C-alpha cells in the first residue's frame, strides 16, 4: 500500500476536524460534499473503510505518535 506523506495526512485531519467543528454535515450541499470528499481521501490515504478508523490511522502515522503503541488500532 502507498503511504501518504505525514504533511498530507496532517492537512486532511485538520480539514476534517475543522469541517466537523463547523457542523458541515448539516450545512450546505457544498459543505457536506467537501466533508465527504475529505473523509473519502482520508480513507484512501490510510487504507481504511470508514472515517473514524482513518482518523485514528492518520494520527498514528503523524510525527510524535507512539508507533509502538497500536492498541487503538486493535480495539
């Protein structure tokens, strides 16, 4: 599997979190589409099937993550 660069992952996580804080899922059609696009890109970039797992996987790959601790991925 190709691995997304940590900068790309950080940017995607930040975009998704900002959209979620702004309640984009209940906003305009464009806001919902942007949130869906970011969620999809996160899933593809991390090789996961849902956005919650993608967020965990992305955060796990960012600098400063404890790579030896994969307990959140096996839960």
